[in-house]
C-alpha cells in the first residue's frame, strides 16, 4: 500500500466537528484511501451514492430519521456523494443536528459536489483534493534513488495509481482513462452537446503545454465560440484534469496582463491524448513534458503541505519571460525550468529591476528534488 499524504491530514482533522470533503478526478484513489482509514471499523457507517438504497435513505431524510440511521456509529463515510439529491442540505442536517457524528464525503465530480455543498456547509467543512500519486509519495514509498531512476518513466506515463502499480500495462490503462472515462462526469452533464469537441480541445491544450493559450485560436481550430471554449475549460479544471496559470503583472507597461497557460495534473494523460509514448530522448516536446511534470508535482506539494501562495508566469510583449512565479509573504520566488543543465538561464533584468524583492532559481534534473519537497 502506497501511503498517501492526505491520510495523515484527514486523521489529524477528524473529530474537529467539521465535515471532511475529499474531491478529485476519477481513479486517483479516493475510495482506497477512505477504506484504508475508515473501512474496517464497526463504528463507521459506509454508504455509496451509486447505490439505490443509499439514495432512498437520503431521499426524505429528516434530522430524526438521520439520527436513527446513525445510531451506534460515530463516523459516516459517503462515497460518490454527488449522486445524492440536495446532498448539501442533508449534510448540513447531520453537521448541525448530530454534531457527534464525523461526516466524511468524497466525490469525483468536483463541479457537482463542490457546488452542492459549498453554500449549505459554509463554515462547517474542510475540503481537500486528492491528485494522482506524487513524486514525494513515491519517494517515501520506495526510496529517493529508485524514484529518481524512474524519472523518464514518470515523464511519459505519469502517476495514476493503476498506472504506477501495473508495470508493463501502462499504455492500455492510460488509453482507457483518457478515452472518455476520466471525463465521464462532464460528458454526462446535459449541456455538453459535442463530446468530440471536448476531446479535441484537450488534445489542442496538450500540444500547447507551457505556451500561452488563445481562446480565439482554439475557437477557430475547433469551430466553437469563445464562451463555449471557456465553459469547457472551466469544467476540465473543476474535474481536476487541467489547471491554469495566470500572468503576473504589477507595474510594467509591456507586461502581459491577461495571458494564461494550462497544464495537466498528469503527464500520462497528456501523452495518451496525443498518442505519444516515445522515450524522452526521442521527443521534440521534452521541454514541455519537463515543465508539465514540475508544475503538476509542485501543485500537489503545495496543496498537501498546506502552503498558501499565488502562482503565475511572467512575460512581456518583447518575449522576456519567466516560467513560474510564486508569491508568498511579500516575496516573489521566480523559477526557470531546464531539462538540459547545459542550457544557461538568466533572470530578465527588466524583471529584477522592477521587482527587487525576489528570489531566483533554475530547476534542472540535478536539483528538482528539493523543489518537489524532497531534500
């Protein structure tokens, strides 16, 4: 069993009279994690929102009925909670009227579950995201040297649990994941009229990893208007397939103010979408692969360590740029990503003069471990 970083966090926050909400893409291990923590205890009631009896149990739930249902238990775990109608109001009844019960809920469809529980559970919940396995989790699992040795493999196949644990069968699993299953929640949503366009949009974003993205350009390419492009991208973000990086801009006339870049939470999904599993040394896009790997692993690290920062990229109209910036406690941390250590990187003088309160690092294969929380 690969120990997940969230396991300790969930255990630490259990019993604080807050609902624990676990969100994440399909197949990232949410159910496995909850069963490991709470699955084999007699005082835990485990329900699944996909089961008809669970839906019936909650259909006309009152505080009296819920109290009777939960008698003898101190913990309620609801998996696939987004299937339950008015789930936020039902959970509010539990947290308000039966505070001795620890409520834990998970869901793969973030835009459903988060929207349904956010307002009713305001001030009553702690929310966490579970991502594919991380570099740090795998280092803790089998050691730093082994994970460093597997770097090229991770760049190509990524960190989905089934991929990591099914050596030799990575391509088939990734094709199954990327062939609509990962996007099932979006495709089931009634307003998605052209699922083929969604997949083509993902493919276009996969080819543009690390580059600025234009909605106008994507719209012309796919035959969709800007509003539809924006809607699809927002859904892909909310279901943890991609995430965006906005442009940093404060006081320079030539800075880009509205730019955006998109990254995939997993390299393997990105490569499956473009059907390219070639080795790193044979690829023209190794720079983009390296950047996506570092960005996704950094996002996992920041979330699991509860490090709060604003994240950006920086670019000017005359093409001066910085790959990644974190703003924390009044200091700008600027990073350049280089696959080849031989390529020298210098910080833009324009940036350093405009923002003297900064730190600068070049992240390569020789020092990326510390950047990902392994020192």
